C-alpha cells in the first residue's frame, strides 16, 4: 500500500507460508554462507522471525528494577569521589567493554546526587553521530532549558558568554531578545572565546549548595570537536566544584586514546578517579539470578551456573537472558533452557533480541523500524510523520513497546522549541544493538522510504523554526543530509552536507566539517568550486599544506571568474606558509591582476600586505618596504583597519631587521593596539611575538618571555600549529639565554614535535617550515 504497487506472486506466497508457520529456515551452514561479515548484528534471511507469542516472554519492564550486584566497591568509589569535592572539581571515568554496566553504575551516582538536591546535566553520545559537532553539549544544555531554574542561571551569565552559547542554543534568543546575533567566526581565535563561554554556562548551570554533576555517557562515540571542548573543560575544573562523570568503551581506537590521554593529564593534578569495570563473577551472577527469580531460584540452583557460563558474566547479556526466560508454571526445566535457541555468544544474543521482538504487532514493528531509521532519540511527532500511522495507533503501540522494555521514555525538548512550550517526551531504544537489529531487518525499499520521510519531517520542522530563529536549520543540516543520502536523493543530500560543513566550520569542528564537505563532493554537489575552496581553507588551518593546495587548485579551475582573485590570494598564503616564496609571489600577483577585472571580492590592501611579508622573508627589504607603503596607502583609502594593523606589524619587523629597535617597538605597539581594538587575535599574536623579539634583542629577557607566552596562548587558542611551534622555539631560546636549561629543553621538544608533524605532511624537505621565527 505504501509503495503504491501490488506485491509479486513470490511475495504473496512467502507471506502465506509465514502466516501459516510453514517457513523452513536454511541450515546453519547455509546461513553462514549467505550472512555478511558483520554477523553479530545481521538477522537471518527473511522477514521478522515468527517465534512464541507475547505471553511466552517476560517483559523487562514488567519486573521491578534489578539490584546492582558485584559493584559495591565501585559504587563506594563514586560516592567517595563526590563527597571529596571541595573548591575544585573532579573528573571520574568509568571504562569497560560494551554491556559491562557502565551506564547502570553511573545512574547510581546520579540518583545519589539528586537525592542531595544537586543539579545534574547529562547527555548520551550515539553511534553514527561522530560527524555532528558538539552534540552531547547541545543535548546537555538543552535539557536544562526544559527545567524552570536553569534559564535564570543562564541569564546571570555576562552577555558576552551568552552571545557565544547561542551558537549551540539558538533558542536562547527567545529568553534574551536583547542579545545581538553572534559575531561571524572569521578568526580562528574566536574558538577560545566559544569554548570558554560554553564552560562558563556549564559551571553556572551546575552551581548550587552541593556539587553539580555533569554526566556524558558513551563518549567514545562523541565527535572530535566535542572531545576538544571536553578536554578544555577538564583543564578548567579548578575553582569549580563540579563532578564530571564520563563513560567510554575499553577499545583501542582514536577517541578512547584521546580520552585516556585527557584523564592522564588531569591525573597529574590529583583531580581524577578512574574505574575500569570487569565482568561479574559467578557469585554476583547467582545473586542477580536469585533477585530476579526469588520464587524458583532455590529449586533451580543450576540456573546461575548456566547463565554465568553462557554470558561469561557480562551484565547486559545476563539481564537480557533473565528477561527472556520462558514463564512456565512452577519453574523452567533445565532441559528446556538447555534446548533453547540462542545460548551461544554472540549469535545467542541476536536470537535473544529476536525473541523479544517476535511478539511485536505489525503496527508496532512499523513504529520500531521508523524509530530505527531516525537513528537516535525520537519524539512522537517525528515518529508519527515518518511512520504514516495515526496518533491513536501510535500511542497504543508505544505504550505496548514501553511495557515490554523495548523502548524507554525520557524528558527533553526538540531543536527549535521555545522554553514556553515546556519539556516534551522523547523515546529511545533500551539498547543500541536492539535498534541496529531492527534497522537491518527492515527492507531496503522501506528504509529508503522512511529516510525520505524523516528528512522531510526535519525540513518541515526547521521551516517552522526559521521564522523565529534564522539559524534553526543549521544544527539539523547534517541529519537532514544523512537521511536524504540514504533515501537515494543525492543532489539534495549534497546541498545539506555543504550546509552542515559550513556550520561545523563555524564552530571550529574542522574534522567534522571536512567529512561533510567530502560527502557533498561525493554526492555531486552542483558547485564543487565553493566546496573545494572551503576544504582548502580547513586543510591550511590544520597544517595540511599539500592537501590545502590541491583543494584550492581544484577550486581555481572550477570557480567563476569573479571568485578567482580570492582563491589566488589563498593559494599565495599557503605557499607563503610553506616558504615557497616564488610561488607565493606569483599567486599574489595573479590575485592583483584578477582584481583589476570587475567583480573582485577582496581588498587589494590585504594582498599587498601579504606580498610585503613574503618579500621580507626573501630578504628583499626594499621591495618589502615599498609594498608595505602601498598597502598602508590602500588601507587608509579603504578604511581597512585590519590591513593597517598588519602593515604596522610589517614595518616593525623590517625596522628590527635593520637594527632600529626603537622604531620597531613603536610600530609594533601601534599594531598591537589596533589588533586589540579590532579583537583580532591573529594580528595580536603576531605583534606580541615580534615585540618579544625586540625586547629579547635589547636583553630584556623576562619581558620578552612574558610577551612570547601571551602570544603562545593566543596561537594555541586559534589552533595555529605552525606558529605555536615557532613560539615554543623562540621561548626555548629565551630560557636558554636566561640559563634555564630545563625549561628551554621542554619548549624545544614541543617545537620539534610540531615542526616534524607539519614537515612530514609537506613531503619534500621544507626548511622554511622549521625556520619560522617572525610573521
């Protein structure tokens, strides 16, 4: 009915066979031959399995919550860490394999904190969302907006912090209409302000008479940008009594390695409690079995031993086995349990999950498959719009699914909803593997249909929200793109991936932005030049100069004539960073030639200023001065204050090179003043570094160190790795001059590591990369 075509004869025959319970499944050997490599989640061939009726199952939600067993010591460690918090915050980590019970143990601490009237901020990371920037922070902060008092806590923040936070929470503008729109993030230095603003919002929201708890679950699935922000938050727990609780999987992958390094760094300051969970022993399994089946445990002592052997003490599997034990008068016989299908891991877990799904009605299965396609926590309206079911049908099926423990209810608010609308009800699967199994058992044709419906529902939501919040679409662009891609609508998906990339780039989530841009190209974006240009800028910021040049050259070959000057200028900047002075000069000249044609989009003063710096590094002082004066003249005519700050910086560099330290100091101080007035951290770092060199030449070592350290902080905040390395090198020289060999060696090692990283990427030997001292 939904696809608008009549079923094939083979389909009708298969339906009748299944309906009459006459379907013959392939032999195990045949199953192994037809299953794809990921057998841990792939269902048997055919439709959802026909297994015993609902009354043959024991719904997980029908029983009282099972007690926490085998975790008394770990729970005490969590509570002791909470009670030990004084003026400074604390990081607590729970690590272990999937299904080990990390979330269950963390919930014990959450309950303890809430019993003490502590504020709790919590969010969960999801598999497949590692390209959605800052998702856990968005969900955690948005959850606070659903309550009564956190908005008042946010309002107590200075406007400069709220202005940055509304990049993640556009709905803040509804409660604070006086806030101006966030300033464009054109300068990399804005990342430091953005991170600090989010941290201040979390500290303010979690404040109270008792330490607040910030809980992020499954952070091994967090996006790279979230991990950067999380590391920033961990380093600033001093003077903030916060309990930061993280859970992640014990796996040897990049996110887990980054998390362990973050915890190791914090441990040096005594701010960390690390807990690694192991599997339950047989005594704990027996204790859980007795609690789950008090009426039969004494008559079936073998049950605990058998479950321990089959589950190997993994709590999730153990709980799921207990939930699916057949309900029989008296107690189940050992032979019946031994003969039950699905006791071997991991195939047995899949069979177990099949048994829990078997009695779901057709309408319920439709709701589950739609929710699985959404791929994350889902709300009622999205489920209704995408499933095609009526509200009455859907409410009834959701209640049934809740009673069977297949899904769970949560409280929260969708993107774009205002505070006045209050908190709504969200749903999620009781476990991610259950969601994955439902998704794989949904036919490809239906998956495509549902993906399209979900994308259209998200678009409709953003059209409504855009009337109030102009940027309401941006946080959802990545999700819309994903669903259109899997719906088979490549062109539409490509455009949304481009938008998602621009949004991630604006939030300094460079890795995620690059992934979105690559997707846009792969799906045939109609304007590949603009995508390549964006990728080129990102590669340059990340120190990947070869890749940056490749992307920008492709952009130049494909762009409109009016955009060529801008791209030529960017190519010149990349070659300048590499020390390819001839090529940098050629591209600056080409940019100026293109600017003589109508439609140029950049100011010539900026090109002359960058060309002047290149001439200086080539040793052509006269040409550098001439170009600097030309840039100074054009900047004055155009009123380009940023170019003016850059020109005074250049004049200071040139004066220092000629030995005129007083004149150099005057120019550099003027450049520094302009940079600070403009809130231009890149120009400020350059002026600070060059002033440091002037004071060092005068023998004023301590003043030089202070200026260089200030410049280093700015470059780290901007994420400019190349200039960060140069500043470490300069500081190594200053500490050596002061007789501080230990500090000098520390800075030198950091400089060498970063220089080597950039130099390896560049390929052939690039000495100018290592020689950077001034800019």
